[in-house]
C-alpha cells in the first residue's frame, strides 16, 4: 500500500477536527466550526491561513471574482469545512477545483453536519 500524502500533517488536521466535533457536536454554522478550528490551530502551533484568497485564471486574464478556501494548512493542504447531512460529489468537485487552481495536491473535506465527524481526503 502506498504511503499517504502528507500523512503526519493530515493526521494533525483531522485530529483538530475530531476534537472540535467532540466538544461542539453537530448543529452549528460553518463559521462556528472554523472559529474553533482556528483556535486549535493556534493552540497547537499549526501553520494556517483562513479564507485564503486565490485568483482564478481564465485564458490570458485573471477573473475579477476570486475563490476563498476555508483554510490552507501547512501551506500545502486545503481544508474545506462543511455542515451538511453528508459529503456529496459537489463538495469533492469544489475542493478539486480549488486544488487545481492552487496546485496543492491534497484537500480535506471536514463535515460537521453528521452525528459523527466525517472527513474525505481529496487527492489531485
């Protein structure tokens, strides 16, 4: 079996999300979970950028509308926070689009909307 990409970093990110879900449970807005995740990142010294602005290039121009990833962690992993009944294909496609624009090879979708914390690794 091949090694997981960014195994240690992924483990730390998912551990933070599990802790947040354990304390808060389900039912809050995405921003509440993002605030809690940010608190844990700071507490643990995990490098991150929240709502990082990214340009979208189209042919020979940069489009006026940008996208904002929920978090870029360790300067190489996109973390998308969801509060949905379940992770759907649209969440994966959105994360893949963000990854293709940024060139990052790993995205993690963290869903706080289910009874138990659920995450999905997305690899480019």
